[in-house]
């Protein structure tokens, strides 16, 4: 008997017809595919790292693909918080655990992710991004949220964050200070940041000097833009963005030390869906979404109001401008800065597609017996101020409807005067029907 025949005998096959063999092979392939799909379905979407106890994470139908959402999470806009390598290797105070550890980021109210190439190879939380040589924040850090309920979670794009920006910044400075003061902590930090230069005395001394400089800079930012001694904390999901932007322009970019005012008017982060479709934005309607065809020839977008608003946002979240270096005619006498104009334009255009979220039926179904009466109440009591917008209409538009409220109570203090802020022009100047809740509230100061 030949060696070939012996080989066949040593590997016996089941006695079956060719048709049965093909059928069984196909069944196995289908089973493997089904198992692979099931495993993929169980993986959290967009590389989210949910907290313990969350068995499934879902996205909502908001007219963004996963790739579009990832771009929103990962696109840099010119925010320079601290050097990127520092953030990667920085430890928390009192422990060797990384500052960026998922548990710590989650405790600060941000949404951790696992590493993903190429957009997020270091597994940074949503809205934390490598911006040149720095770690920076994007719109997504403050405008993405996750709702957890009974072991399930729903990711909501464009939603107000519950991140605690004040706590993040104060703990960051404390971690930098601890790295400077603790010899062992600094040596570990220096070994990681400097690499093969970690034995160079000059490089080590330079790194410590730079740590002191950056820590002092971040501390000064906090003193200008976070609650001062004795003032209530902002708390999760609240920030005085206007105060921070105005202070950074008045002090840092105008180079006038001490020219700041207390940032003491924190508000909730707004949602972003339908923002590009509004005629005016911000809670008080102070920012007009102006358009200009001529401006498109100059800046690449006709949405001059949106670009100005977004550049202002970058200046408030660690952007830079060198007001000592005025550009020439080609630069239209502007000043060099870190704001990434093209990325800001792309972010705004992406937001034009974003839909408002619908209530997930998996949480609980809507009581149909109450839907009709609720709609009637909405139209009677709410619609004069809160328009019913068709979320998937590509031509939808939202018109500002101003209230005549002069004073408004907040949790931090009995009354915050609305006249501290610029009054929006145009829109409605009433508070709805006389018997509406909004109209009743407008009579608080009568």
C-alpha cells in the first residue's frame, strides 16, 4: 500500500454524501457567524467602558453613524490643557493609579473608553483628545451623556454632561503639585516622560521647572474661573462658561493681570441638537447665529455667528492667543492662536445633522392613555415658549422666544439678576399665556 493511502487511513473521514458534507459545513459556518455577531453585539458601542453592573450599552437614533460620533468625540479644536505625555503618565494624589484611569474619570463624571486605533489609541474618555503636543477637551466632553437604568445604559449624543469641570481642574493641579513634591512620584513620572533622557540631570531639572510653571498656570486659571473662597461649588454638570471666556480674553489674551471678575454664574450645559438651526443661542439668547456669504469667501463658512461662538468656547477651555503678535495683511491683522478653524467648522456642520433623542421604550413605554391629554396640556401651557420642532426635518428652524423674566431663582442663591447679561434683541418679549407656569414665574419680581 502506498504512503498516500496510509496517510488517508491515518486521517479517517466520516462516511457521508458530498451534499450532507456541504450542508454540515454551511451549518457550522452559520453557527460561527452567529456566535461572532452575538459577541460583537455584546461589546459596548464606540469603545465605551461602562461602569460595573451595566450589562448593555445602547446608542439612540440621532442621525449620526458611529464614525460620525467618533469624529465628534476625537476631533481636536485647539484646547491646550497640559502636555499630552504628562496626562498619560500623571498619577493621582496619594496613589500610583493613573489620573486618567477609568474609575477616576468616571468619578469625575466623564465617560471612559477603551483604546481604539487610530482615533483613540490611549483609551481617553469621550471628549479628551490629543491636540498637538497637548491633552485638550472637545465639545463632546461637555455635550455627551450616558443614562444608566436597571443594568442598561443609553448613550445620548449632544446631551449635557454630568462632568464636574471644577473638580477635574482642581484635582489636576493637586496631582501636578504632588508630582513635584513627592520624590518617588516625580522619579516615576520623569522616567516615563523623559524616556532615555531620564538620567540626564539637566533634563530632569528642566522637567521639574516646567512642572512648576504649568501647575502655577493651571492654578491661576482656577483662581480666575472657578468659585472663590467661601463660594458654593459649581457641582456636576454646571459651569460659568461666559465668565471663563470673558476672563481669559480680559486677562490672558489682553495681557492685563488682575482684569478678571468672579466667575459666579454657573449654569447647566446646554444640549447641542438643533443649535445650528436656532436664530439665537445661549441660555439668554445673547449670541446670534449670523450668516454672511462674504464671510464664506474669507473664512470658508457663511456661519460667522457659529464660528465666533465656537472660537470663544475654545478660548474658555484652554485655548491660546498671542496678542503680542499682530498678523499682517494676509492674516487680516489677526493674532496667532490655537483655535482650529477648520475643525470647528466641521464640528458645526456635523451638528446640523444631529437629531434630538427620543425616549427609549426599553426604559418604560409611554402611557398611551396619558399621551393625548399631555399633548393638549403642552399646547396650552408650554408651546408658547417651547416650540414643537420636527426633529428629522432637514429644513427645521427654531426661533428664540424671550421671556420677560427680570429675576430668576437658582439653587445657589435666592435671586440672580438677569440684567447682568446682555439682553437679546428680537424674538418674543412675553412669557406666554397669562395663566401659564412661565408667566406666573415672570411675576416673581412684580
